[in-house]
């Protein structure tokens, strides 16, 4: 008999054998998703038997996770900034480190009632833009992505979190998606761009290398290609008192700072992630 408890234990044991870092959590999330139960239901009623359909779904999830597919991809969603975001094959799986970028922007803005225009370059699932609009009630934002499929997902997420009336989504490559009337329009430009080098791709975990879109990961031989484009165009599109906030890869702070200086931008601030790495740089004219 396959109960919630026995199914959970079998998945946990399987994931431990595979040396998955979050084996217990993954097993619990998969069990609850397949059995359509909450954590509390699982704890209070562990001996409930799975239906045939639930067991089939559970086994399918275990098989996929055993192939190193992230649980968030299995479930089709990920929590970010306390909000749940739908994912797609053309979107990155949001990571906790990116919440540092949201925190940095909010701290720099200060007044959360300010009427601001935001620009999110490479918006993907829209998690950064939507989190900011969720916190900045009078702000409006534009999300740009080269992938129409990513923008479809972002649109669904914007509707889900009731900011769709303040969010505009544009398909295109970086600033090329913007009309000429956008010059000087944005008080905040934010981006978590691709920053992995071609060489580093070979060292990424299977969860990232095989399931995140490569176009959202890789930025040339030195990992700086996207930063060059974003920084070079920032002065044109920033308002006089605006600023640019960028997520950084490990060890990229100095290189990005120099790119900013060459473009006439000064460092306004920086933020470390929980591991102590410089994760965010703020630049202004």
C-alpha cells in the first residue's frame, strides 16, 4: 500500500542515493504536489493512501527529479519575494540571491509611494519587475525580453499578482525594444542579465545547465557582453536622477564598475548576498 508517508520515504531515500542537496525537502514537495495535500495535511494524516492517479503522478515526478530536473520545473512555479511565479522553458528559475537586487532598489528608492518609471531588461518570468511593482504602489514598469514565450509567462504572472495594469511588456533585444520616446524616461533600470562565461557553462549544476535557457545564462567569453550593452545605453534612458541596478556574478564587481566608469557612470552603492559576494552594483550619472 502506497501511503503519503511510505511514498515520501521512498523518494527521500532515492534522492539521498543520488546525493541531491535538498533530498528531504524535494521529496516532501513532490509528495504534496502529487497527493494534492498541504504540509499540514501530510503531517497530520501521513497514512492516507494515494490514489492510482496520484501514485502515477508521484512516480513521474520522482523519475524527473532523479534526472536532476529542478522541483520548481516539475511544479511549474517558484516562490520569489514571497510571491509565487509561474515558470516556462524560456524563463530562468528565480534564485534567492536575486532578491538582493530587489532589496537594493527599494532601499535606494526610499519613498515607496513615489511615482516612478521602471525598466527591467531581460525580464524573463517578470519576477523582479513584478516584485518591485508589488512594493511600489505608484510605480509603472516596462519589462523587455527577446523571448515572446518568456513575456507570455511574465504577463500571466503580472495578472496573477494584479500589477498588469501598471506593467508593459516589450519584445526585443535590450534597448532595441524601446521607442525613441523612451529617452530619459526611466527612474530605475534594473537587470539580472546573463553573466556566465562559455567556460563556466561546463561547471554548472545539471539543474541549471540542462533546464535554464542558455540565452539567459551565457554572456560571451568573459561573461560581460550583456553588461556592456546595458551600461552603454543607460545614460540615454535614465532620468536625470535615475539609477541602474545590476545583479552580478561572482567576482565581476570590479569589471562592471570599470565598464560603468568608461560610460560616465559612478558607483552609487553595492550589496552583498548571504555568502558575502558582491551581488549587486548601483550606478548613476
